[in-house]
C-alpha cells in the first residue's frame, strides 16, 4: 500500500515526507528539487500496541507500516508534458491513494509558482492536470472499446460507462466523485484513473499560524470548502514544525506536544488518517514473545487474515480465537476475558474488525 504525496512545487511536500519517514529527501527552495521519487516507510502509530506490550511484558513490539512516495511538484500543463509532466503523472498512477499538500503559509522568500497563496486555485491546478490526463486515457480506451464492441456485444455496457465518465470529467469533476452502480464501480476500479484515487488534503501552515491556532484562518476555511466538495478530509499541519518534532526524543516530543496543547503530532494524525483513507484496518496478535499489528483491507475474512501471518495458517485454518481490544482491556486481561466468555471462536468466513486480538488455530 502506497501513498503519493503530491502538490505544486514549493508547498512543503519534501519537508512533510522527511518528517514522516525521517528520511533525507533533498530539500531546497527550488521548484524541481525532487526529481526521482523518494519512497519511505512510516510506522503506523497505535497506542493499543503499547498497552498490550505492557500487559504481556512482551519481548518484542512490532508495528505495521505504510509507504509514502514524495512525488515531485506538478505544474500547470503537466498533462501536456510541461515541467516533468508525464513522469510525475506516471508516479501518481503507481500509488493507491493521494496525499495532496496545499500551501497555506506565506513566505516571500519561497517562490510560489502561482505567485500568491490561494489554496482553492492551487488544488484546482493539480486536479485539472489529473483530470486532463485521465481524459486522454479515457479517449484511448473508448476507441479500443468501440472496436471491441464490433466483435462482441458484451462491451456495450463498458462503452456506455466510459462515455458517461468522459462527460463527467469534461465538466471538471474528478472520477472519484462519479456516482456508480456496482458494475460501474468495477469498471472504474479497473480503469486506474488518477482522479479516481482516494485523496486527503494536508494544509501546510507556517509554524506561527499553526501554533496560534488556525480555526479562523481564511486559508483553512478555503481548503475545507474545497475538500468538502470532494468529500475528503483536511489535516492541518506545519510541515516545518513536524520536521522539527520528528527529530526529538520520545520524552522531548511529549513535552513539546503538551506545551502546544496537542494530543499527538499532526503527522501521527496524518499517518492514521491515511491508513483509513486506504481502507485499511489492523488486527493484533499478543503474547509474551511478541505484540504485533497486522494490516488488512477492511472486509478481509479470518482465513485470509491468517494468511498475512503465514500461508500455512491460511491453508490449515481451523478457527480463530478472537476478542476485540476494547473488551480485552475492559476485562483487564485474557484470563478474565475467557472467564467471562468474551473470547469468541470464529470460523474462516468471519469478517475481521479493527482491533481484533486474534489467536489462529490451524493444522499443518
Ligand atoms: N515558511 C515556511 N516554509 C516552509 C514550510 N514548509 C516548507 N517550507 C519551505 O519551503 C521550501 C520548499 O519546501 P519543500 O518541502 O522542498 O517543498 P516541495 O517542493 O513541495 O517538496 C523549503 O525552503 C522549505 O523549508 C512552512 O510551513 N513554512
Ligand atoms: Mg520536493
């Protein structure tokens, strides 16, 4: 699972990426600094693991992770090959979801490709390029499907869908907002259109604005309106501040966040929200050897979930012993939970829930 960080040049993408992954993407006040995409791995924060770790006095704690790709800035005309146009777009095509960074900080020393700070216009610039690129692709697909239809009538539905979608995109809307029936949803999923990918917005504020609170900030209001229209979430942050926080020790960080009246850093919120945007959940395994989180797609069955741990567990699946984390904690431990009959035996078709603490029974 990969998230691509996109946005105009100089909006703070690489700064955010560095904060997320603590990696060293090149940062400079230069629009095309990040030419090759940088990929980094971020651990998914999950306090439940820390609690379980303590409960079991486990030898090892293993978090789960997601991948972030720092994609170089898109510019107007990218779909026509401007800037590093097509290259950028092909990087976007490879990710599962998009983190769209929008500049909400004013700094005359840092070039803004569109001259001034204006979140709505900037988002529109990027969206337009994604949509234009999608329209190009749709055009080619419509041509192909029209030919295929001559040989086989089964392509009629697909062609109708593609034409409807073309009309929709031509009006400036992103494919993700297209209202689909089940069959159309399958066509759409297979299309791999850029504007169909799930998106979340990161509003990047100056350190001062962020510290002082951005509730009345006009840029924040502006980006929230844009996001609302796309049914997307906005995460306010200050990439620069996050980068500083990411270099602190655990204790320093806690102190720092308390000082700012924050429960967690914007980054932690971002990683967690990204996880949800990707449609991912975690199940947990816990014992004295290891406490661990495992990533699965929402809707995964117990048997497939077992396969995440080991293919033998999936093949030889018998039952899953499951208790949800919150029930386990409410009971104060596994022994009490069993006594109360709260540990359930579930079969292979059980749909896993976020926070399920699981022990798989299997045959080899
Ligand atoms: N004043 C200010 N500068 C920032 C902020 N975030 C990033 N920058 C600066 O903007 C420039 C471009 O940042 P970078 O992360 O490389 O942008 P990218 O082109 O989107 O990857 C760098 O000089 C950063 O230090 C911010 O929140 N406030
Ligand atoms: Mg960059």
